[in-house]
């Protein structure tokens, strides 16, 4: 049980390691690089969402999970409206796929930004506040 919780901690702290592991596993099974990349991104989006949540909690000391959920709902609504305007009908599978991949991009960038902000903030705090 301790090993499992340690692995989860590492994967949530460093989600790109989880992405690489999932990619390698799928690549080993399918032998298809493009499909492996897409599946790895689809399967590890949740890791980035959880990681962003924990980074926000670490940096601000507050849980903003409600804001993350609200952001995801707004993105979903935007995807449905845009898809409806372009296609004149809603194909749920395409909307969900686009929504999920867009969330990967948003939360991947948020993860990188928050990590850099946290590192710089802690470095400045450690250096100048003694």
C-alpha cells in the first residue's frame, strides 16, 4: 500500500512522468506512435487537472477546485456552441474529444505556469525574506 501511494504521489506531482509511462505502455501494445501519443494525452489529462489543483493549494493555501470545475463547464459549453454553429448539429463524441484534448492543453500550460511561478516565488521569498 505504501508503494502504491508513493507512486500516486509522484504521478500527481510530476504528471509528465505519468504521461511518458502511459505513452510507452500504449506504444508497446499498439506499435503506433501517433495513436499512442493521442491515447496517452487522453488518459493523462486527469493527472494534469489534479496536479494543477494541488499546485494551487500549495501556492495559495486555498482549494479552488470549484473554479477548476467552473472553467471546465464553461469550456464544455463553448465547445458545444461552436460545434453546433459550425456543423449545425451536435456530434457528442467529437465534442467530448475536442473538449478533453483542449483541457489537456489548458491544464498542461497551467501546470507549467504554476510550477514556474511557484519556483520563482519560493526562490524570491527564500532569498529576500530572512
